[in-house]
C-alpha cells in the first residue's frame, strides 16, 4: 500500500484588502483577491485594469493550488523583473495560495530605477497583504461521533482542551456531532474519546480534507 504524501498547511485569503504606498510621487495601489481558478484570476486583473483605466501600469501576479502548481505574473510595461516577480515573491514568502494581487502605478514624474521599482512593488504588495484577512488551511480529517448523553460532557471537555470546535450537533435519542482535526491528531483523539466513554462512543471517519483553522 502506498503511503499518502504528507500534505503541508498553506494559507489563503479569506478576505481581500487594499494597500497603498507612495514613492517619489508615484502611487502604488495594491488590490488583493482570493481566486480559485485562472479564469477568476484573469477576471480580477481585468476588473482592476478597468477600475484604474487611467493608470500607467497594472502589474499583477497570482498563485493557484495548495502547492503553488500554477504561478503567473506580468510587469505590464515596467522593466522586466521589476514588478510582477516582486509581487509574486511576496505571496510565496507568506505561503499564501489561491490569491491574485494587482499593483497599480500612477507615475509621479520621477524615474525610480530598477532597484526602486522592485522595492516599491514589493512594499505595495506587502501593504495589500497586511490589509487582507489571511487564514491557514490545514490537512485533516472529518469525523462523526455518536454518543449517549452521559458521554457528551466528557467529549466536549476533551475537544475543548484541544481547541477542536464541534460542528452540526444533533440531539435525538443520542448525540451526533462532527469535528475537523489535524490528521496527525486523529489517533490520539480517537483513543481519548474511547477511554473517556468506556468505548461507548462510535467514531466514524467521513473523509480527509483541507479545512480552515
């Protein structure tokens, strides 16, 4: 049996933001958006180009896939390597995936040089990220637990100690609930619940999945 390759946590944008910096009277405006497909990323880029139609440059980068399987960037007329790549490097440095960033530049009349441009686009992208809500996606398991009313208090206590939230509790003649937890904690949690309920709790694995912490 082939072992499943280890799936590392990654970050996503829960809510995009906007950041702005000024460098020698040039304005650099960064807009950040969560995206899930290349079509969504390109649509966001086009929307920003329409919004800032009078700007000299709308440079961008986007990263798709939990392992950054797809990466694209554009300097949009700036000297090669001075805009899109620095934006991309910010995203990769923060380990954020499924995100698009467009940095719009309004030229202020003073040339910044390649070093100045790299610094400005980097700082603008960082400002956009800081204005966004970033969350971690962790690979884990979805479990369904069924127990009697005597066991639910003990289970709630154990889950609370591990900071595992309870989802979709159902109270009938028994109590049924769902939990998501890191895959590496599954065995320990199963053991703790089994011991706490003297084996009366039924634990079923529904699926493995990435979930938001």
